[in-house]
């Protein structure tokens, strides 16, 4: 029932928006009373936090798929990870304004899912950096510290609210991605690819 509530809430948020979706709406769609929904969740925000958690997990899975090729070097895996993250933000959050309003609420209200998502991505980055150190691609000493720095360096391309603001201002982000990535990769001690 927990999963059914989350699934129905996601559908309603996509259809009507975060602000307009109510616990009563979710309950009615499931032929339940609102009181029954409150047996599983303490509030609408708690329901939507689980919706956001599901969406964040989907984004991370796309990132893993993009970067999970053992034949690629760490440099290319990081590049693909960041580009997949940016692509998912634009396509899942920005193109779907109703869902993106929920993402705004998550950030503004400091839902725990935001920190969980950021930390999960940081751990993915740290693992690839560690692999790159082992392979001699990167020269940093501490993959944990480096992952924090790498993530912070790319925040303007990977934070949904910042990306939305840049796009709303008419900025063309795409041409800035490769130079920004190159800058962050060089911070790891990576050499420029041949031909640069």
C-alpha cells in the first residue's frame, strides 16, 4: 500500500502539480479515506519526499548506466556520469514543470532526500576517482576529498534549481559543459585528451 500511495501521488503530481495535489486527492484515487493514507504517511510532504526519492533513484540509475563500462577509463566515465546527470535534470525536471515544482519544494524545505541523493552521487564520483588513481589517470591523493571538490565544481550544471535558473534566463548551457568538465578533470590531475 505504501508503494501504491507513492505511485498514485507521482501520477497526480505530474498531472496537476505539487501544490494542487492533496492527500484527499491521493486517497480518492485509491478508493481510500485520507485517514487511511495518514496511517502510512504523516503528511503530503512525506508522501512527496518518497516520490522525489523514487525519481532521484531513477536519475542515479541512468547515471550508473552511462558510466558503468569497464572498458572506459575513469576520465571518460566521470564525463559520462556528469553529462547523464545534466541530461536527466533537463529532461525529467525542467521539461516537466509540475514535477520540478516538487523538486523546488524538496530543496527549499531541506528534505532528507536531497542530501541522500547528493551523497549517493558523491560516492559514485569517489569510486570512479579511486579507480582513476589506481589506473594512474588521476594524481590526487584522497578520492573522498576530491569527490567533494569535483561535485562542487560542477554544481552549476548538475543542480536542478541552478540549471532551471540558467535555462529560464535564456542561457545556452550546452557549450559550457565540456570546458567545465575539462577544468574539473584537470583538478584531479588528469591530462588533456590527445589532440587538445
